[in-house]
C-alpha cells in the first residue's frame, strides 16, 4: 500500500495546461465549421498532442512522487489516465480511419475528466488503496468502462446529429460526420467493451462487499447506497442498449440515446462515489 | 527579361471537331516540344492537351522568339492544320493573365465540370512531359509547381470538389452518409426505365454485394440486371426482396404507391430494423410518404433529391467565389515573388556597373591631380559613391514600386536593361535549374 499523496502545484499546473490546450484546440477545430482549413486542422491536432504530453507528464510526475505506477490509486491520477486514454483513442481513430468531427464530441468528455481530476484530486487525494486483487480488478474495470462509455456517448451524439441531418434531407453545410453505419459500429464496439468491463467491475465489487461485509466503505447498508443503486441502473441501461440481437428495435437512434443516458448516469455514479455520504 | 504567354483554345472557343484535330497524344507532344526547343533555343514551353483544351505555355525573352504568330504557325504545322481552320478560335494571354489562367485551369475553375480533379492530373502530366523534353526552366518550373499547389489548396479549402451535381450523384452522396461498406449490401431496383437505369449505373459504381432488378416485365428486368452484373427477381416476391435490400430505387409507372407503411413495417421487422435507404424516383410516387416515419428508414423522393441538387449548386457559387479569391491571392504572391526574383540581379548589376564607371573616372582624375593625400582620396571616393547611390536611388525605388497591373514587369525590366546596357544572361537565379527547386515560390514564401 502506498501513502496518500496529494498532487502538488506543478502537477495541477500541467493538468490545467492540458485542459487549456484541449479547449483552445477544440475552439480552433470548431472554427473549421465556418472556414475549412488544413492549417486549422493541423493546429488543433498539435494542441491535442501537446495536451496529451502535459497530462502524461503530470501523471508520471505524480506516480514518481508516490513511487507507484498503477494509475488508479487516487482520483487525480485515475481521471487523468482516463482522459489521456480517451484523447489517445480519438487521435488514433482520426489517424487510422478518420471520422470527421469525432474530436468535437470526444474531447469535451476528456476535458470533463481532466477538470474532475483537477477538482476532485485536490479534495480527496489518496482515495483508493488497491491492496487486494479484487479491489484492483474492480478499479481497473470500472475506470476502463467509464472511458469506453464516454466514447459510446460521444459517438452516440454524433449518430443522433447525423441521423437528424439525413432525416431533414440536409446535404449542404457542415461536413458529414461519417456514415451512420460506421458510427453505429464504433458505438456498439465501445458499448460492448464498456459493458464487459462494467460487469466485471460490478461482480468484483460485489465479491469485495461479500468478503468484507459491513467493513467496506459502503457500510452495513451497502445495498441502498447511491453508488450501488446507480451502478446497477447504469448496468441495466447498457444491457438494454446492447441487446439489439434480442430486440432489434432498440438500435440506431434509440441505442444512441441510451448510450448518452448511460454515460450521464455513470458520471453521476462517480460523483456519488466522490461526494455523497456513504458513496464510496 | 522573360515574357510569359499562353496560346490555346478550349471547349468555350472551339468545337469538339476542332479540338479533336488539335489534340496531341503523349508522343506527339514530346515531338512537338523538342521541335519547338530546337527552333527557338531560348524559350521554355509546356503543352497542355486534354479533350477540352489545347494550350501552349511559353516563356521567352522579352523581344525574343517565338512571337505569337510563330506559335500559331507552329501549332498548325504540328497537327497538320491550316491557319484559317483554327486561328480565330485561339486565345492569347500574356504575363499576369497567364498566371491567373493557369491557376484557374489547374483548379478546375475553367473546366466544363466545376470541381473535377482530372484536370489537375493533366496539368501535372503536361509539366512532367515538358520536364522530360527539357523545355522547362526558371520561369515555367515554379509557375507549374505553384499551379499544382494552388489547385490542391482550392480543393481542400473550398467545397468546389464536392461533386454533387445530379439527382443520381446526390443519391450516392446520401447512400455514403448512411452506409460505410457496400460490399455486403444489396441494391434493389423496382422498375427498369431510363431513370432506374441511370440510378443503377451510379449505384453499381459503389460495388454493392448484390444488385437486383424487379419489374413486371421479366425480359426488361433481366436485360437491365445483366447490364450491371445483377439478377432479375419476380415482382410477386417483392416484400421478400425488400427485406433483403439495403438500398431500394423505385421508379415504376404505377399510379398507386406500391410500398405502403404497413408493408414496410413488416419488412423492417424482417430486416431487424437495419437502416434502409429508399429512393423514390417515380411520379406519382411509389412509396407512401408515411413510410419515412418508420425508424431507420431514410426515404427520399424526386423533389428531395432535386432540392439537394439546387442547394448544392447555390453552395457551389459560394465555393467558386472562395476559389477565385484563393487564385487571386496566389497570383499576387507569385507575381511579387517573380518580380523580386528578376529584379534583384538587375538592380545589383546596375549598381555594380555604375560604381565601376565612377571608380574608373575617379582613378583617371586622381592620376591627373598632384598632391592628393590619402585622406583626400578617401573623401573623393566617398563623394563619388554617394553621387552614384543618390542618382540611382529614385529610379531603383520607382522600379521596385512599379505597379505590375499598369504595365508588364518584364517591360520595365527590359527598359532598364536596354537603357543601361545591362546583360543578365548569367545572373538570373535558377536559370540553369532543372528541377525547379530553386525557383519554388512556396519555398520563398516559407
């Protein structure tokens, strides 16, 4: 077990620097809606790369200070690692097989995560102590699930906009956002991946509770704690969103809407974990 | 000093018959370029020959050869045509107009189909052919390289290249926005009329996995299906084929909708609600309007497609304006770069020659004077240098600030060259360049 160590001013500066770069890059990228320009595209992309470098530097610095390299031991580094993974994923997709506008929808989620790292990291440093296998599996799978659901929500929003444009029969104007089929495939992939991780997270969390009983942070009334209720609700929402093979009517726009609802709920679960009494 | 000219004809000035007679095949072009170079050793030339235009770009000394008439005769001789057959169809542009023209041509602004990219490839090909023939030099190298860059800029920074100009191409654009991969998709055409054929021709270009044609007349259905490598299916089993199809083009002569909401709801259930693209090109309509309300159904009728075409065209006028702005800006930059490139050596030589004359005269007078101390000599040298500099200051400034739109820059430079008897043959940078790298205006901009 490592000792709790709050992030220092330098690490916060790097984190807020990354947020600023992502926001400026996002603004520049959005400017392409009015003036399609390759220089703007490259500038926005460079900003995202610089932001990743800053966030990674903060992460490595923090890990070095803690002498622990698993980035899930406190809110600061866990959220930071998630945001880096999300920005990295976006840049990878845009490089491998670009979906126009993907960054407009995923980068705000990364910014949200970084901002949460900046705020909650200071409030509750050293929140986790992954000294047991179950706890470790629980943290890793839930955090991974959040990142995947972030992607699904972002892509789901894109699907809704693209579908609305097609229904309005609007070909003219801003650039397309990739085909509906591609967006649906990407959202399905992110949902499946996130759902698998969330399921592992819930099961391992349950094992932890059963092993330790009322000694867990959730206390004796763990079943009615906001974290457990919200986590289960999120699981049900994603289960519905994903069960298109059984009831195919829930696909396309409905599935996209459920992805967004699920992400809002999972974010609420995180807030519950961080703020509400007995939330953890 | 070099003068830039273009001589040519295109689809707006000459008929297809005439264009066909003047067109150059690659070997003929090579032969023509080498022939031109043998005849006029100092000139540079690029010959652009496409189905829509034949243009000869030439850079030559200001009062050198070939003159316009010599170029016309050369074109006629190369293709075995008499002058009266084509001379009236030719246009000639010089200096700045040539640059504007080439940048517009490469950007497809002068093309029959706006936004087509084929012309850029043809311009590049013409430039490569001229390089191979050794007929490009310090003027045409940078000009053609810049033209290529400008065309790319126009294509990436404007929506000119978004080629949606017909109902069929708009339908394809919609299809691409719904589906990502077409190799696992099925296209069904209900009806086998002219419009259905046109639509199928465009859809076939997407290379769908299956192409089906359904028509009351099996012979017509079979003929159309075979034309595009598809298969004909019976009209009686329409619902079954609708469920199996991802893109449906309907264009029958039926007076009542053949696809109703209730029919299509059952079709969607069978399809497990996979998205479907319905294109109704029939008038009166084949598909009931309320079919569009079913989830994951994207229905477009003739009106929708035509409105998209109209909207695209009005959007294009904005794109043309934006493209013209890019071309104008790039022409200004190229002209400025070219002025600096040509003026520098000339001004240098003007100063060198004037100072040499002053120095010569000064040495002569010092030789005649007695008791000139070294200090006096330095004073005299300063005096002559200042006089020369002051005398040249105004003309040089006037030359630098001369308005390129008022008179051709090469005329100014030529006048200075003649008035002061300057010889720049060996001083123009990049004169012997073969790859044009030294003369790339984009490098100058960077």
